C-alpha cells in the first residue's frame, strides 16, 4: 500500500496553517492535482462532513467522494476519499514548532488500490513522494506569506 509522510517546520502559527487546510476552497492553491474540493454537507467542517474532490491528472479528470475522518482545531485534519480504483487517506498533524510562531506540520498520504487500480501501485509508489513534497512546499509558501 503506497504511503508517504513529510514533516516541515512552517514559519506560521498552527492556527494559521490549520486555517488554510480547513478551508476546502483553498485546496487547489496548494494541491496541484486538485481543481476543486467541495464541502457537500455545508457548514463548518467536522468529523463526518461529506466531501467531493475534483482532480485533473494529465488529460484525465475525475471525482472522488470523501469525508472528514478526524478534525481537531489547529492540531489534526484527516480526510478520506474513494473511487472505484483507490481509497486515499490524507492526514495532517500540526504541533507547535521550535518557536511559538512556528508549526511542525506532518503530512501523510496513504493510498489503497483496488480492482483495476492495483496495476497502478508501482507508479503511485514512485510519484507519491514528489506529490507530497510539492503539496508541502505550497502549503508552507501560503502559510508563510500570510
């Protein structure tokens, strides 16, 4: 099962970093493949909130249904997405950094392939580190630019 984690020290408070992660409309700003992320349930996000992830990967576009699995203000956000080929868990853990206005942010992605999607497992294993690091670079840039 493809899995990759990356930790960064971000020069912004946990509250500032979490605000970016928690705002589904901002996902395309830091997640290259994301064209839109919808809060289907409406209202503030909470565990159980239904999500819809729209993406573009090269010429291929798609939609994955999902939900918020865990949400702890300024500390943790875990979303889960599924389609016919894979289940994707996207996890963010936030902790105070070395200084009060810094955040230790850990981003973990776990992908379970299923059915026809299993043939893509080797490719996903190769691409996942770059995708995770790209997302972290963009998140860090957004948070630090205020």
